[in-house]
C-alpha cells in the first residue's frame, strides 16, 4: 500500500499542486478516496506501459 503523500504525487505529479489540490481533495473526499484514485491512476499507467511494450 502506498502512503498518502505518494498517492498525492501520483495524482498531482507537479509538486507545486500538491499542497493546495492534495489537501483540498483529502479534506473533501477523505484518505480512502485519495488512495483509491492514486491506485486507479497507477493501474492505468501500468496498462499503458504494457500496451507500449507489445
């Protein structure tokens, strides 16, 4: 499992966006939603990576 900060950086790769966007998302949606979104984005990235290898 990834930590919340790693999850935030997965969703918002630009570190400058994390303090405002990340905290706002965390406050509005909660930590579980943040982790779920990051996990979803990682899965999408893995799928795209696999498609490019074939």
